[in-house]
C-alpha cells in the first residue's frame, strides 16, 4: 500500500459520505452521480489492491488473510450499498451509502495499520 492511494481513498470516501449525508438531511434518495462517485472509490480500491499485491510479491511481510480480508470487505461494501440504493428509492438509500462510505474509510485506516505492522 502506498500512502497517496490511501489518502485518495479516504478523501473520496469522506466526500461521498458527506454528499450522501446531505441527501439524508434533505430527505432525498441516492442519485446516479453518487453511484458514479462510489465507482470512483471502487476504482481506487482496485488500484490499491493491485499495488498491495505487487508489493507483497516483492517481499513486503503482512498478515495475508487479515489484510486481504479487510481489502475484500472494503471492495464489496460500496457495490452492495449501490445495489441497495438502486432498489430502495427513499432517503434510506442515502443513509446506506453514507454508512458504507464511512465504513470503507475506517477499513482503509485499518488496512494501513495492518500493512505498517507487517514491516
């Protein structure tokens, strides 16, 4: 894992969570542009996974099952939230997207701690 990708993922998660929270306050459902924002976060997570895989193959020691479990969970949360948001056309879809974005941000922080502990 590289720090710029971590910061980018955290920033995008915070922006997405804030956007979704604004929709919760306004009692609105998720819109397609927010799902595109979730896709941008997902793209960063995929790049991060590839970089982490390459670094691990090159010899970086990390608790593999724990690290990859967190990474897989983070990668699956936003698509699941997007499916839920697409099916649920009330403000609760915005709540789900907000909670998912905040959870992914927390998982990213934990991934960094796990990665650094492997040094």
